[in-house]
C-alpha cells in the first residue's frame, strides 16, 4: 500500500513539473509570435509610407511634365530632333534665388547660377562634375514651385547630362528640389538672347540641315559618269612597240620586314595627354566664345593695388608712373615666391575698369605668354592674405570699348562676403571681369 502511494505522488510531481515547463515554453512562443506580428506591422507601415512618397513624387513629376508639354505644344519654334539627342537639358525646380542674381546681363548671371548648381549637386547628391554648361538661366515663364522660377541647365555634351541624371536618380530624393529632363531645342524661345553685334558661339547647339550631296547629271547607261569637280584624264595611248615587263619579284619569308608592336608602357602617356588636351580644348573654346578674335594671352588686371602720392603727383608722366607701378608689381611677385625674371612690356591704370578698394585696376602687359600664365597662376592664390585679386583681361578693354555696366553690388568684396572663400570669389570675379 505504501508503495502505491509513493508511486502516485511521484507521478503527480512529474506531471506538475511538465505542466510548468509547457507553460513556460508557451509563454516564450507567444512572445516570439507577438514580436513577429509587430515586425510585420512595422514593415507594412513603412512600405505604405514609401509607396505614398513614391506616388507623391510621381504625381509631382507628372504635373511638371504636363506644364512643360503644354508650353512646348504652344511654341512655334519646336524643331524635330532624333530620339537620342532629344534631352540634353536638366531643369531644377525649387532652387532659392541667390542674392547675387541682381544683374540683368544673362552672361554675368550664368556664372553665379552655374556655381550654385554645381554646389547643389555636390551637397545633395554627392556629384562633383566638371561638365561644360553652355547655358544656365532662370526660366521665368516656366512652372513655378513655391513661387520660384526653375533653372534651365544646358550641357555641352549629352553624355555628361546622362551621367548627372543617372546619379540623381540613384541617390536620395531631395524633397525641396525637383529635377526633370528637357530638350534645349524646346527652350529656344526662352534662351537668353545675344546682342546683334555678338557672334553666336560654335558651342551652342542649333538645328542644322544635313549636308546635301552634290547632284550629278544623269547619263546613258553605256556612258561613263563624270565627277562634277574633277575631270577624268584620258587613258594613255598604248605604245606601238610593246616592251616586256620584268617578272614580279617574289618576296621570301626572310625578306619580309617584321612589324614591331608598340610597348604597353608607351600607351600610358598618350592617355594622359588625351585628358589634358581635352581640357585645354575646352578652355580654348570657352576663351574663343568670350573674346572672339581678340588676344587676351598677353595681359592681366591687378585689382586693389593702392595708388600712393608719388603716382598721383606724377600723373602727367606716363613713363614715371609705369616705373612706380612696375616696382610694386615686382615686389608682390617676389612676396609670393616668384623669383624668376619676368619680362614686362607695359603698366598703366585702367580708369574705366571696375574699382576694388576704391582704386581702378592696373593693367599688366607681358612680352611672352608663358610669363603671363606663370604670374597669373602664382598670384591667383598668392594674393589671398593681401586682399588684392588678379583676373584676366576684359573683352571690352581689349576691343577699345567702354566696359559693360553691371550692378555695384557685384564686386569682389561682396563675393567674399557671400561665399566666404577666396578661391570661389576669385573664380567668379574673374568670369565677370572677362565679360564686362
């Protein structure tokens, strides 16, 4: 009897322990199921948010494209273009107006807009591009986003535009700014116009007719066709006494001269030369667009060089003033570390030039282009602590005309205050001086 009682008690204890283990396991399982349910809800919620944002972006792009299509349909200047060259332009919607966009000259404003667009690409999308932009301007008649006119950016090379557009699509979406594609040919009616006396640039794209083949007069089937530009010479008469031609010499394998293959290491410099030559060609084309047939390669403008009492007292003696300015310029070049002898041709103050530090700029004329380029590269960064600035020459001064009038707010001091960078301010001020 006692054995039966002990067995019953042990059985009940084992049963209670199994129940406790089962209850503990079920509790953990319930917790895991609840955690999985919460994760599914979180995933569903985020998917719905992503779908809503994508729908909103698609709706916004659709609205912008509808505006662009309506404008292009109303324009009479639309010209048919092939599909592969249709879209070479990006339109940036929602970009705030910069305080430097105060001038009415589209060429001057292009410098600030181009700088801001490239800064925007690097900040929001991490794109550091050196693409050449032929046109950058505010499209005042375009669809406005938050009461801001869009900025039209026309690329010189379509492949540069395609690379920028691909990176914009791959990277994060910026809610404040919307970027769309467009065609420069559809924006012909809204591009900045040039003055009548200014020649159009070869870099600007314009629809041209394909070259036509010269027409050749039809002749009979048996007659020989005659080229319109070059007449066929009559065949030489056969000589009466035929001469025996010597048999053709058969070259053996030993006589065949082997062709040497170029070494692999000889191909490396050619790639570097190709890159540097393309960059030089871009600079040359830009210089040709700005200066035309003028020659800016022998002169520079130094802005902010003070005029002391000796220079003012001897204002009637040009040779004496030239010597005084020359000594000041030589002192500056020595301070920035340029010790090589530079051959100068002339110095004088350009009284009609843009003032800096309340003095007109000094024109420096060189005898050799290499001296001019070396001085320019040395003073571009070397004058950072002095407050002076060096720029290339103005096209109006080279042509013997009065400089173009620009806003008084567009000066080197305002550039420095706005951009807080001497390099950026010098670059933009140099572009402005070349255009005035």
